[in-house]
């Protein structure tokens, strides 16, 4: 492929990808700034109206399971039990992690180079535990205890 053909192909691909729209929640993989969770922006709310808030999750201890998503070097357990994840209002404590649940239900916590991030849907938490390579990445599913 010649250089002009490559440029035309790149322009066509850019236009094609730029025309795709997705307005649902997005989860970003960890990068230089770390992982994040965002909701793609649609039209802003009318003046004087705040975006809707997610219902507050139930306060108290949460527990659940983590399933390995990335297992470099085969050092990770395929499944882990998660306990001691405590919600108190809009705050979360989990071992060395501390975080604030955002009005949209998202949570992002970091301690050192590791992250716990995800989304509360009512009182259910779906998220990820991420550690830089050669660490493990787990998909988390947690619910209130009792």
C-alpha cells in the first residue's frame, strides 16, 4: 500500500469510527492515569435541573466473589472471596482503600499502584480489582451481608 493510500484508509477509518455513538456506561482499562469509570455525556440537563442521582446503597458490610480476568504468570486464584467491604453512607472502606460513592453510583479507590473501581446499582456493587502487571485483575460482585 502506498503512502497516499494509507492516508486515505486512515482518514476513512477515522470518519467511520467517529460516526459511531454509544451513550451507555463505559469502563476504561487502566492507563497512565489509572483506571476510570465514566458515563458518556449526552445533552446537558436543562438549566436548573441536576442530573439524576443513583439511589444510595445500603450501609453496612458487603461480601461477594471475585473472578480472575487477568492471570499473568498463572499466580492468581481463579476465584476469591471478598469480605470487609464496608459502606457507610456515601463512603467505602475496604482494607487500605478509602473512597466516596459518587452521585451516579460510581466508586474509584486507589492505594499505591492498585485500584478498586466500579458501580453501585442500588445496593449491588459490580467492579474490578486491578493491580499492575504481573498482578491479577478480578471482576467483583458484592452485595450487603445479612
